[in-house]
């Protein structure tokens, strides 16, 4: 088994997800490459945090608080960087310039300017493999929908709806954290926080938004500051982006992309619906194993509900009829990253991670959406 030696920068929520995936790499049964985590870094490294990582990963040799120690560690071949958005530009640029492969978290730069700087570093270091994290398309039911996109079964597309909806911010007494502060999360607000996820599959399908009319909402304007007072909460909570999308085979259709932190009744719902003249299909993580398909050949219009099991793109030891969950999607995404790093191409078009070009397109869309909301008009996505 070939090994890629990794450093993790940012040991919070997502850092732990990657570490946990690496700890159960044996779960994947036909991988020819595996991650070996040799270095961990967090500015707020605590003894408990370090212990958690070291207990699960005997391969860790370096634990540090300065990300440059990871960047300058000659043993580190690749880095997973999961830090607040205000650090993406500086950290990603330094990692790439040091010649290390990178899985960077979304939104891949706090704004368009930061994303441009990251893309310049990528262009200057073409030998470095860089991808952006987004795991939901790796669920088996969604991979099936993706195969249908690849097989072009939908006919002329009537419309596409894609979204990512949370409800935890409905609780107005939830204290503020960095994801609700412009200086750390960025002007995009919820679009920067959640937006890459619903863009992933449409962009990989080649459905390109060419203009957008966006509506952004700041529903909760202040939150407890965690110290007994209140703090201004200026980030956009919800965003609805009505796009005109171009199909790679010609023609346009309406595509609606929603990112909401305040969506009543939703927990962590990522969905995609494609409606076409010959076929339609729906997927939502609310019912993560199910794909719904409606084929139309002039006869009855009936939705078929198909439950799928653990029929993953990257084979695992789990029985084929068992259900799939979030941490399985993370493991599959990492398999996708390492497969493409080793082979120079993804196993299938939709089992590759988000490319820097796709991340750039999301920045173009979010930047145009900010302008659209401000001007109350449709804005070109350029
Ligand atoms: N792919 C997904 O599903 C998903 C989900 C949540 C968050 N994210 C993204 O992951 C990234 C991190 O989010 P999170 O939820 O893990 O946040 P988090 O707050 O749980 O973790 C971030 C960690 O970074 C550390 N950190 C902050 N500044 C640092 C610095 N200068 N140097 C080193 N470490 C530093 C913090 O101490 C913290 O432990 C963000 O880009 C976010 O958008 C992705």
C-alpha cells in the first residue's frame, strides 16, 4: 500500500473528521494508497486535543501551534487545512508554494480576491495537487443520480434545484461564533459557509450559472456574545440564488441554489432535484439512501422510490444492504482525493473532489449574488 504523509492544520470539527477517516482507512477494501498523518497543528492546541489525535494515530510525530512548522516539515507531502476563512489565502498559498498537495476547506478563500491569490499560487506550482472539500455527492444514492447526469438521461432540462439547509441558528439564544462574524467568515456569510456544497454537482455537470438574482436575509441581527452581553451578528443567514444556467450541450434553464442557516425543520439537509423532459430525479440527505426517479415516455408519470445500500464508489467492508451516513461520505471523499492524487484522474467524473476552477466559479457566483442583492437586480456571473 502506497502512503501519503499528511499534516492537518486546524484540529476542530473538520480536522477530527479527517483524522477519524484516516483511523478507519482499513474500512476501504480496494484502495492502493492511504493517508498517514504525521503532523497536527492548531493555534489553540490543548493537551486533550493532542491526546485525542495521538491516541488514534500512532503515526503523529509533530504537534504544533504554528502552521509554518507543518509547511516547513520536509516529511509532510500533503496538507488538510480546515481553519476559519480569514486564514485560507495565507495558509493555502504557503502550503502550495512549499510544494505540498492540498485539500483546502471551502470556501477556498474568504472572498474573490483571496481566491484569486490561491489560484495564482496553484498556477505557479502545477505539480501540486489541490482540491476543495465537499463530501455530500459521495453518498451512493447521489452517485447514482450523478451517473444519470453523465448518461444524459434527463432530456432537455426544465429546471434544477440545489441547496443546503440548516436550522440550528433558529435558536436566537445560540451564542455567536466565528462562522457568524464577517471578519472570520467573510462578506459572503452563509454563501461562503455552505455555498460550495450545493454548487458541487451542478458545476461538475457543466451547468454554469451565467447570471443571478439573489435574495439575502440577515434574520438575526445580534446574538449572545458568550460573556453575558450581546454582539452584532452581521452575516447573511440565508441566501437564495435564482440563476440562468447554461447547459454544456447548449440552451439555458433556471437553476435555484439555496443556502440557509435558518430553515425551519431542517437539520443538515443537502439536496438536488433535476427535472427534465424525459426523466426527473431527486435526492436529499433527509432520506440519505433514497433516490426518486420519474421516467417519462408519453405514458403515466410516476415517481419510483429506490432505496440504496452501501453501494459505494470506493468499495468498503460494509455489507451492501447497510445504510450510509455522513462519516461514510467523508471517508469516500478522502478516497476520492487520494485516488485522484495517485492516478492523475478521478475514478469517475463525479467521484473527484471539487477542483480549484469549480471553487473559482462559486466565488464568481457569490460575488455576483452580493451585488445582485444590493442592486435588487440580475447580475452577470463573471
Ligand atoms: N466540508 C464540510 O462539510 C465542512 C463542515 C464544517 C466546516 N467546514 C469548513 O472547515 C473549515 C473549518 O471549520 P470547522 O467547522 O472545522 O471550524 P472549527 O472552529 O471547529 O475548527 C477550526 C480550528 O482551526 C483552529 N485555528 C484557528 N485559527 C488558526 C490558526 N491561525 N492556525 C492554526 N489553527 C487555527 C481553531 O483553533 C479550531 O480548532 C472552514 O473553512 C469551514 O468552512 C467544512
